[in-house]
């Protein structure tokens, strides 16, 4: 039987011995019947909320609420853009535990009544993002629960095993949940500080002068822990119209790494609440709770038939090959893919262009030299000339050099020839070549003249190439 406001007001004196109560009134906190609560006005001018557990079953929830609020130190509260209740006093234990906290102004919206669009939904999403951004050290320091992604996954697997053990879960639902459990990508997330199951009813709102709602406070901290952020968004299954806007506000306000499958896990947790309700009724031996849970599960299986928690949008190699085969060859042949990449080294490209310019300059110098010598077959305009058929053939292996007939002076360079000036070295070699040509007695005069001209042209070419290297 619920306690009256007067009974609750009398219990305040146990938690606040030197504070008197001047007025008391009923308070509905949407606590699902877990607590008896009243709004009390204290003689020091403050307004407070007093709560007692409705039964021994919910005494641990009230104790957890007190412990969580005490963990939120003034430094932690300064990180939040809204207010959090403060513990004024407490006493007793078990079903007789009394908890007195400050009262926060604002109104709340049930998930089923949360409208879509800008305003309420994005503001609530932003408030949840601010909680998830808190340092996890505040939870670890106070010894509150901390769960890694692997532990969250294991907890889910144990719940499925217990629900499956009742033999009351439809096969379609169990297959759906088991498949989600096997999806490794679904369980890759970063653990964060979470409320542990808050809803839009946990968020207090007020309108400013321009009728724009903003969050003034957040209630229901009994589930404070480190775990999966998706658990605080599972209630959006009851607010399908506003879900996109809540997630939009959550993403815009958060500074955490992206969570690609956040919505999918939130959906899974929402469905598993029915399995949890079934397990609770089964363990308690309450046939009415079991019947209610079975009815919910049967309705759920009809709503998700043929659907999956994680949509398989991956394409295997066979699908990729099939897509390639569908592309017409004519389209592929007409596609210009030249220079369709930025994967080049600018410095290497600059060196290449510089080398190309040097090569063109060397070619121009050679053409000019050939034109000056007026070689047989030379083109006066381009500097190109036609080689004799014997010379145009592909050269074979290099033959040994015959040094017979060369004088010792020709083989030993003079000291004046050792110079950095390329033109002087070229002239010296050209002179040796002419001396060797004069010493040849078996060639006629025309051959000697042609050989000398060819030697000079070749040496000039070597000199030009050496300058450009």
C-alpha cells in the first residue's frame, strides 16, 4: 500500500533532523511504481523530494540512486549543461530507506508523446550525449559497474540462453537475436558513462522566451555505470516518429568517435526487454507476467518478420564480378583514365620535365652541328640525316679496338689536355683522330675525308651529351 504524503513528510525529520517541513504535496515521478514520493517545502526555504521504496524489491534501486548522485561531485556537475539532483540527507535501509534530494523545475514528455522535428527531440539527444561524454574515471573511482564491449556481449548471450530455456520465445525471434549476437561489427563500440536505461521522461525541459525548449535537468541516475551508450537510447523504439531527430541531436552534440551501429544495438536492447520480462516472470513463477511477456513477443515477431537487426549490405566477390560483366565493353574502351590520379611525386615530375628540356636542347645542338658539317644525306631544316644501309642496321657485339698504328704520344695525353673544359678535351681527341686518319695508308683520299668529318661530328655529339648530363 502506497504511503501518504504526510507519512513521507514525517520521514524527512529522520533524514534531516534539524530541518522542519512547512508544506507537503503529492509527486508523480513516473517511477513505474518503484517509489513512494512527495514534494516537501522546508523551513529554510528549499523545496525537496522525499522518496521511499515501494517494497523490499526496489530498495536496492533507491540505494543505487543515492550512491550515483553522491559520485557526481561539483566538478563533474560543472561538465554538464544541465542540473542534477543533490542528496540533502538519507536514513534507514531496505524498505525503510529514506532519500531526500533537491527538487528540479521542469516538465517531462513520455516517449510515446515526443514530437518529431526541431526542439524537444534534438535537445533530449544532446543531453544524453553530454552524459556519455563524461570521464569514465568518475564511475571507476566510486566502484560503480564498468562493462567492456566484450562483457556487454557476454551479458546479452546469457540473457538469450535464459530466455531460450523458458521455451516460450518464438523461433523467429531467437534466430534474429542469435544472428545479431554473432555480428562482430555490432559489438565494436566505445564504452561510456551511461544512465543505464533513462528515457525522455528522465529529462526535464523548459521553454525560453522564444518558446524554444532546453534541458534543465536529468533524473533517474540509479543505473549510472560504464557500458554501451545504446542502452540509453533503447526507449526510442517507443518513439519512432522522433527517433531520427533524437539521434540527430545526439550526433551533433557528441564529441565521441562515430558509432556506426548505435541505432541497431538500441533496437536490439529494446526487443530484449521483452525477453527480460519473460525471464523475470519465469524465475518468479508469476504466470500473469509470463503470459504478458509471451503476448508481447508474439506481437514483436509479426512486426519484424523477414527483417534483421544488422542489414547485410556487403557484396562478395561473385557479385562484384557480375557487376563488372554488366558494364558494356564500348563504355570501358571510351573511358579516358589518363592522369586520373594524384599519386605522383611533384619533385620527381619536376626532375623528369627538366631532363626532357635538356634532352631537347642537346638534340637541337646536335642538329645544328650536323647541319654545319653538311654531312651526306643531312636535312638542312631538321638536322636529321639518312644513314647508309650498313649503318642503319642493328649493331652487334662491340669489336675489339685495334690500336696498331697509334703512336705513343697519341695514347698518352699531354698535361695541357687535362682540363675541365669539355671543348678543349673534344678538340684534343679530334686532333688524335685526324692524326690517325693521316697515318692510314690503305684508304683513299675520299674515304679519309669522310672519316674525318664523321669523327668530328661524333665528337661534337659526345660533347653536347656530356654537357647535359
